[in-house]
C-alpha cells in the first residue's frame, strides 16, 4: 500500500446513501474546477435506472460520466457509479464488479475507499455523507492508514445520520463539516500539501500507525438507537478540547489533526467506567437538583472526559474524588451536560410547515371550539434553551392573527432545566448576529435595536412564560394546543425517551400538535397520532394513549425542608383521617376491654381496633397475624382457622374458643372469636375478636394433668357446643388437645404443600425444557431477522435513493407544469389537447372563445362540446392526424366574422415516439385576411388603372402622331419646287397651327401625369368647409362674372383622403357646373356631404344645361368634350373618376337636358 502517491493527482471519493443526493448537490454547488477528480459512490437500486448524472449536471460545470470499466480517471471530471456494481481502482483506472451473487449488505463505499487508499495513498480524499447503516466506516480507516484525508458530514445536518455517526465513531475523522464547507476545506488541504514537501514516513512509523488504527472499531450499538450522539450545536467548542480527551483514552492523538478532534467512546470503555459514572451522577443528584441518570452514557462520558482533561486528570475515580471536595466543579459539570444552543427559525422548512399548516389549523379550530376557555391558545416549548424557538413560534402566531384580523389570548410556556439559559430567554436581548437568522420584516416588526443588540418588543415578550422544569421528574403541562420539544430527547436513553414521549402526548389536548427534532422518533406512539410531516417530525394527537404509572413521576420532596413540616406532611399523607363510625367503634371496644384485627387471605393485618397491644406481641417489621400472637393464642387461632375453612361454604361462619390461658401471674383467660366478613367490594376478610373472660382460681397441676389425660382418652374429640344455625361453633380450648390438632393440621398442610411443590417443580422442568427449545427457535429467528433486517436496510437505502430522485423529478415536473400553465395563460392563440379517443385533456384560456369549454369538461369527448367556429371537418381532421401522424392546416370563420388558421398536429410521446392524441391551435388571421382583401382590391384597382393607362397611351400616341404626320406632309409640300410663295406662306401657317396643337397635347399629357401622381398621395384629414372656401376663392372672379350661387350642407364635416385628390375632384365639378350653365337662368350649385354605411357621400348638384342620356356614358372618357365651343381639355371628368376609384370609391351621374346635373361621389370610409 503506497503511503504517499507519486502521481500528484488528488481523487475525491464521496460515499452517500439515503438522503445523500441533496448533500451531493450542496457539495457541488460550492465546488470550482480545481484540477482534482470526483468519484461518487451512491447506494443505488438494482431495479431502477439512475438519473444521478443528469440531475447533477445542473449543479456542476464539470464533465459528468457514468463509470464504465477500464475508464481512466482524469482531472476536473466527475464519475458516477452505475447501479448493481462495485467499483475499484488500479493505477488510476476504474473497474466495475457486478453485485450479482453477493449477499446483502453490499458495502459499496468500503470497497471503493479501500481500493482508493491502496491505489492513491495520501492523495486519496474520502467524504462520508448522509445514509443509513455503517458502510464506509472500514473504508475511512483504510484511507487514514494510507495517509489520506477523511471528511464527514455533520450528522445533525444529514437527513440520515447513521453513516456519518459510524464514521465518526472510528475516532480518526479529520473534519466534521456541513457539506457546503467541504470544498473549501479540501482546497486548503490540497494547497497546503502542495506547498509543503511530502514527509516520508519511516517503516517504524508505518508499523505504529497500522498497529493503532485497526484497534479503533465502530461502536456496535450505533443504529436505530445509537449511544453515540454528535451534538452539532457544540461541535466547534468540543473540537478544541477533544485532542486532550483523545490523548487520555488512546495513543493515536499524533495521527489526528487539530481539526479532527472527535472523542472515541467504545462500549468496553463505558462498561469499565459505569460505576464511576453512576457515582458522579448520584453526587450531582444529591447535591444539585439535576438528575442526568437517564442521559445516554456516551454523551455523559464524553462531557466528563472533557472536564477531566481541563483539570489534567487521567482517571475518572480521581475526578470523582475531586468533585467531592470541590462543590463548584459540580455546578460546572452540570452546566456542561446542559446543551442550551438554538437559533431563530432553526430548520426553515419545518417552520414553513408550522406557519402554513399547523398554526392555521390550531387557530381555526380554537375559533370554532365554543367549549375552549376564552379561546385561549396554549403552547409549551420544552427545552427552550435561550428562547429563540419559543419566540419564533410566537412570531408566527402573531403574524397569522394580524393577517386574518383575529384577536385571541395566547400563552406560551417555555421551560428548560438550565436556569442560566432561561435568564437569557426572559431578558429577550440577543446579539446583532440574529440579523442572519431573521428576515428584515420580522426583525423590524418584533425587535428594537439597542446599540450592538436587539431586544424583543414587550408585546411579544408578554405572550411567553419562562419556567424551570425537568421533563424527567416534573409532571407535564396539560391541555396544550402545541408542544415543541426539538433536539432534546436525542441525548436521553430509550427508557427516559419512552417516558417523556408519553408525558408530552398526555400534555396535548385531543387534536393538538407535537413538534420534534428531525432525528427523533415517536414510534411507540404512532397508533395514537397522525403524521403531519415525516421529515420534520410533526404529529397530531388523534386519541389518548393508555396511561401507566411508570409514565409519570411525583415531584421529589426536598430533603432540606423543616423537620416538623416534613414529618407532618408524611404523617398526614400516609394515614387518612378516621371516619366518625370508626372512631365510635374504637371507643366502644376500649370501654369493653375487647380488641379486634381484620386480616386478608394472606393472614396479613389490614386494620386493628381497640387495645390490641394487650393480646399481640410487640413485634415490628411484620404484619403476619400468626407471628404477632403469643403461643396459646396462635394455637387457638390455628385451630379456629381450620374450623372456619371447613365451614367456608356457609356465609357468615363463626368459631369461638374459650378458656385460653395466656399467663398464670396474674391469671388471665381469653376468649377468641373468628368470623368471616365481606366488604362492599365483595372482598373476603376474616375478623379476629379478642376478649378477656371472668377471672377464677388458679388450677392445680394435678387438675391440669387430669385434663390432658381426658384429652388423650377422648380420641381428640373436643367438647363442642354447636350453634343451632350450624354457622357458629363454640368450644372450650384445651391446650394439649388443640396443640395436637394444630400439629396434625400443619402436617396435612405441609404434605399438601410438598405435593404442590413437586407438581410445580415438574411443571417448571417442563417449562424450562420448552423455554430452552423456544430460546433455540428465537435464536434462529433472530439470526434470520438480523439477515432480513440487513437486507431491508439495504432495500430501504435504495428506496430512499429512488425516492430522492423521484422528488427531484417531481420538482422538475412541477416547474415544467408551471411553465406550461404560464405559457397557456400568456398565449393569445387558443390551444387544446385531446387524447387518442378525442377526449379533452387540457386547454388554454384563449381556446374557450372557439370551443364552449370549462374545467368540468376535461375528459369529455370533444364531439359533445359545442363550438363557436364554422369548422365541420374538425373532428375528421383530428382523427386523420392521429392516424397518419401528419399535420393539417385549414382556415375557418367564427360566428363573429373573425378568421382563424386551425393547425392540428399529432401529440407524440417522447419515450416511445407514439401518437397519443392531437394538439389543435387557433391562430387569429383576421387582420391578415383583411389585409389580403385590401390587397386584392388594390390589385384590381391597379389592373383597372393599367388598362386605362394603356388606353391613355394609345390615345395620346394617336393624338401626337396626327400633328406630326400633318407637319411632315406640309414639309414635303414646301420642298416641292412647284409650290408658289403664297402657297408656302399658307403652308407655314398650317405648320405653325400643327405645332401649336402639338404643344397643347404635350401640356395636357403633363397635366394628366401630374394628376395621376395624386392617386398615391398620403391620406389627410380634410375639412370640407375649409376645402370649399379654398376653391371658392380661387374661382371667385368666375363666380362673380356669372352671378353663380353655391349652397353647402356639410353633414359630415371631415374626411380622411388625399387632400390634392379631393380638391381636384371638387374643383372640376364646380368648374364644370359654372362652364355648362344655362343661358336662361343664373347658376345655382348645391354641395352636400352625408354618411352612408361604409361610405361618405359627396353630392354636387347644378341647374345648368344638363345632358341627354346618350351623352352620359361618354362623359368620363379621355378628351371627351360635351360642347366643342366651350373652352376645355376634355380630361376633367376622366381624372375625377380615376381619382375616386383609386380611393376605393365610386361615382354616379344623373342629368336631364335643360334641367341640370347631379354628381354623387362615394368615398370609402374607414
């Protein structure tokens, strides 16, 4: 095994199991490319494909590969182990080994760590993360023996702390860190290792290191109920002193860095120190009001060793002696046992559940519960430490009440064993560092800044009552709506945990909530609670658990009470006050000289009456009546008891023996009466009554002997007097006779007892044989259960890994669903999804304007739902798309007149590429449709303009060619020598007229071209009155000369059109009305505008010459003139028609000869 690698390449192996995926993600969220390689050993299920590589890609920029055999390890890459394989490394090359044929449990992490240690030496770095079981604990030992670095996730931050705890139990871990801090620690280690020349370890050092490390074994009891608990709250304070403690317990301190101080506590060590630990705990219990006997021994021992190291004491016996002479050290040690570390809103996710589910449920229930006293909310925070958790719950309650405008009385009891911590909590003053624990709004709402600290506001402080309370000895607070006891029970053994769990459950009202730490389990009470949050251990009480006396403790009476108070209290509590009847019976018995005792079936004295001391022996420490009786009375009692037993079938049987002599000086004769009685509960008892007989002379010895002789002759038949009822026998006591009878009775009882003992012995032997056989079966079953438990644990780890992956997938699906819902919400195009049976699966909000759907229609056939769109082939198209897998696009019109492009595409599953439905999308193309129609109208207008332009070109060319041809002919005539001068002069005049005509034609063409350009002018908002006034002023001389009058009626004041075009139109119409006036009357012109559906109508009416019907079709032709003698060009009405049609309108004319003409121009309105 190489102790130092020569390759210079650092390989970091991360071992994780249940709950490890989140830890891996957190690790790589804080990792940068640093020229190292990462290999992830994760317990994976053999039956499911792992998606760890894909999931990890979100958290790291490094290249990620799932390992294949013979894969070379390269820098800045991550390698992930595939399922159902072990992984090893040789020469920097990875090899896979199948797990098939290997029994559970599969120690995948140990296998790779040991191979990595052998291959890379001091360049190997191992990281143990969350997981169940102890996989990795052997591997870290191999890494340390090779000189590598070992990091372990802080167990308190791990979802499953077993693997980190087992690794820590080896005592050789270098650092205990949160996962986000590990990359920085690794980087510092590598940088320091590169700067420092490697120290070559001698063979002697290697042998010493190898001999030490194998002796470090994991604590075997770590598991479901570990004796080893890592207190994360005090890890940093423990680390500083742990080296000293380790030095006192082992010799491996030289191999541990100052950051790795974790104390090794083995079971063997604990057993050897148990007596001393018990003595120390008893000393604490007697001298201080603290009982730590129920705390886990590993925790106690670790704290004791820390104090021993502080005082430089190597043996616990010496520390015990030190405690006895230093009382102040007892208080310091007790304070060391008390863990008073917490924070505001510790575990924010847990408090999020508390805020959103638990507290609303409590407050809502109390509002509706009329039986609840004044609707008071009662909360108990057990083990509150310095109060942060109690204040956190109070803040959540206040916020809820303020949000909902409620007022309720709230009382929060916050208790702890540590009075110093309670004093801090009661003050409510905390350092400025709490800014990192509280959101700004809560900090501002519930705290007041005081220099370098924050103080809780009085309104919040008055809600809490801080009190000293010992969960182990004091009774619980009752009728609580919520009890919070977090991260306290993990320090206690299972017996005390069980007791406290029942007390906490008893303290809850029915329906109340219990809030525990993430590492604490309530398995014994699961039938009586409902699980609210498995991860954060929140439970609701559903029924009362059965109560046992062992679940509760009476408060301990302090030994320093005043003596008279203590004695009186005990006396009064031990002996109840006598009732009046008993007191009267006592007096009567004393007056008559009689006494009585009542005994039970075990012949124990239950109660005594009268002066019993006259008849009983003065013995103590026994309540057995035969032992308290003098010999004659004991013999008589035995005989009488034999008689009573023979009369047991008779109710109220009585036996009386007289003449029982107790002493001769003075002579006393006693009468003994035995009577069966029953109390109100039908319990059988026996009343023994003593009374003195009248005194008489002392009998002589001869008379006594004669009596004994008579006894022997009577064959043991005593003189008896039977009561008539046969329930009461009275006889004279004869000492010898009754002694012999008593002996015979005892012998019979002894014989019967021996027979019963023999039978019991035989049954015991049989039971012993059965028990041995049963024990063998139990051992066999236990082995099977052990194997099954290991398999189950491995399966559980795989299930947990799968569950974590599923959780991440669910999170991704939730985000994807949110994206889809937001897409639907923002998408203006309607969309709906149908399955292969044409049943509605999902639809966007915009789709309801096309299909009359609502949420309850999901699952209905699409054909059963009415539509608002004219699309008869919709269902047919969907069926075709599903059958063919090809998309179909069609246009459809809605009932509102809008047009939509309906695209039907197949719904394809990604996993098998099969069509499983269709997606129908409605695109609104109304605007596009309108544009197309307008374009079509424009195209038609352009075609018409082009046709007119062709006509215009043809006419223009014809008109231009005519003067040219005339000029050419005249020039030829001029060139003829026969032409006279007069003729030439005439020809010149004719040429001059032709050129003048040609010039006029050119001007007219230029004018027409200019008017054509107005067709494409931009649109303006034209005011009719202003436009008319502009035209009127331009022809004012003409109007005055003809005495023409113009009336206007602009019902529509404005129009959106090309200003130049509409001016040209109106100008031409007014000019024509003046030019073609009647000679019989003055010109009158009417101009009117009005609104029509889709158009604005301009009417120009005159009273001029008018036209006959034959002329009307020709008036809009180019160069057409109605009367040749009237000045004009014949292009005015041609341009009017062209301009109005170009604007999308039309023109109509109505005329009667000698009556006038009406022009109606329809302008298309927007």
